[in-house]
């Protein structure tokens, strides 16, 4: 099978460390993709500033006060105009409309800082800490219209230690996020998987 070389559209709302980890692998040649566009719904997102500094195509549309469907149509148009064919959500704090998801079928990934289906939604690391689990981690999954719910590509587990704070636990998880997001993108680019129900299996 000829590997596909995706043009990534990275969507972020904040810090952008996952974007930076992906970009570092792309620039080093260890992840065979191109970064087609970096988009934020926040014009002052640090991740966007970093993308600009790297000279990557990037931009923002403020989402405040715009209907979700219309906003998402604008975003999808911008991504398509820039040749994006694989969308990677990286701390993008918006639920995608059905229309957006339908424009990139099987081509939208997200990273979440828990072992889904445990602790979906906001503050996943805090949820894990207060729940008292002994293991948590992160998940890369395909995106559908529901929150943190599509078929799972990769997960990585980390221990929760007795003396963990939100900061120490989050940073342990984040290190794993930076590894598995690029690995999941590489797997999708390679194309040697199939989706059986909720399961993503190697072919
Ligand atoms: C990460 O913890 C990611 O799992 C979650 O949002 C956070 C984004 O961090 N979806 P960053 O902006 O990539 O540094």
C-alpha cells in the first residue's frame, strides 16, 4: 500500500504543545506529513503565535457570537482552500458540527488527556485525580459529533502517584500525549488499519 502524505490542519485554542510536538516531528522528517494550516478560534492563542514564528500557514476566525454551523463552514472552507486532508484537534475547545465532521469523513483526530471512555470533557486530569484512579493517561481517537467519543486509535497509560498534584499528573500525561499523537497520525497516514464498529485494528 502506498503511504499517503497527509496535509494536516491543526486546530487549537490555547498553548499548543501538542501542535509543537507534531510540528517538530514533521520538520525533523520523522513524521511524513505536511502542515497545511494551523487554525485557532482564539486570535491570541500561544499556539498560533508559535505557528506564525515557524512560518507555517495559519490564521484565526473569532468564534464569539457566530452560529456553530456557519462558523464551522468557514473553518472547513479555510482548511480545504489550504489543501488540508487530515484534521488534528489539539486542545481545540469546541464541539464540531455534524456538517464539519461530514466534510472530513474518517479524517479528524483528537487527543484527550484520559483513558477514554473514562473522564471525557473538561478537566480530565482533575477528574482522574479526585476519582482516585491509580492509572490514567491519554487517548487519540477519531472524532464524531459527540464529545470525546469516536473510535480509539492509541492510548498510553501513566500511574497516578500518591503525592501527585494536578500539575505533576498533567505533565506526566502530556509527555505521553506528545508521543502518541504523532504515532497515531503516522498510523492513519500508513493506512494499515480498519474500523470494525468501535475498534480500530491493524491490517
Ligand atoms: C491537552 O491536554 C489535550 O489532551 C487536550 O487539551 C490539551 C491541549 O494542550 N485536548 P496543548 O494546547 O496541546 O498544550
